[in-house]
């Protein structure tokens, strides 16, 4: 497989509500030690808010970047329990996961609300990792294209990007998240290609060729190679397998082998 010269592979660890600040530093240090000096794959760690500051110190001076798992789309104010883009920026956060299916289902976030967050992220110099994906029911009913296109349309309404690498799309079929049942490489490629064609129409051919589309949903060392070799799969958003340094490092190494 030849290296993708246009899009640098992106491997993101979504730690969800796991790891205390102390545990997070240990995990981050192990990852930095193993893959923090290479520059062929972008590695991003997204710890919970409470560990951002300590993980920022652990990745300082390395090529590992810091991401957040959410933000609130306002500068400041009476929003108990929420975190603003400014607060994230000050902690050296550069990426932010938005519209994750757990936020959509458990916290009832709509496409319109996710759209406000994407605007807020970009206006504050943060790179959104916008998650889209169909539920099992929608998948079985043959509605995945329709559902994903509607999510893209509504979540990216009014969005312009000054640089194509400032926006990342994550395809995360809801039925694959945390279930151990990943999308087949063929399904992932089919959906990623559909998303890229949508991006051509929405932005431009040049931008669509440069915006990274990563896959998420039970991505593990065992299936990383077959998923990451798909031509429109530009990396991964990893949950369970990102909680242990060995498995996460193996996935980064899979991505690295594809650039050799
Ligand atoms: P998983 O989670 O790798 O545990 O399936 C992926 C995600 O939710 O981002």
C-alpha cells in the first residue's frame, strides 16, 4: 500500500470518562515515549477535562497533541458544569471531539446544537473532530447514507474552513462503538468515500481531498491494518483500545507502517 501523500494519518484516543489525572499522565507518558517523536502520523489524546492540564504537561515538547471531548458554544457565563473554547485553548488543546454518539443519545444533543459547537471551535482556533454515524436500526433499514448526509448538512451549516486540516470528520457507526463489532473495511470505505464526495460538493475538490475522515467503532490492533489501508480511511478515533498504552501504540504503529 502506498502512503497517502495528501492526508497525514490521524490517530485519536478518546478516553471518555476514564482515567484520573494521575492515571492519565502515566498513560500519556507511555504513549509519548513510544510514538511521541515521529512526525509521520498525528497522534491526539483526548482525556477527560480534569486531566487536560496534567496531560498537557506530559505531552509538552513531543509531537503528541491534546484534544478535548466536548465544549460549550459560548465565551463565558451562567452555564453550570460547562467548559468554553477559551478555557480549552489555554490548556493547549488543539482538537475537540464534537457530536459523539454518546453525547447525541445520552445528552440529547441535536445536529443544530452540534453545529453551534463546530462554529465555536473553529472561531476559537480549535480543530473539530465531527462525529457522524447511523444507529443499528438505521443501518438495517438501509438509511445510513441519508442519516449521515443529514448530520453533515446540519452540523456543518454555515461552516467555512480556512485550512482543510482544521476540520476532521469521524465516521462512527453507532452499532460498532464499544461493541467489539467493527464495520467491515468494505463498509468503512464505502461510507468514507460517500462522505468525501459530499465534501467535494460542500467545499471543493481540493479541500475534500485534504480533509481527514477517520473511522471509529471497535478499532483495535487486530483490525487496524485492514481498516487503515482503505483509501479513504485517514486514521482512527479509538475508545476502548486507547485506554491501554500497548494496544493504542500498536494501532499507531499500524498507521506508521502504511506511511513507510
Ligand atoms: P470504541 O469507541 O473504540 O470503544 O468502539 C470509539 C468511540 O466511541 O470513539
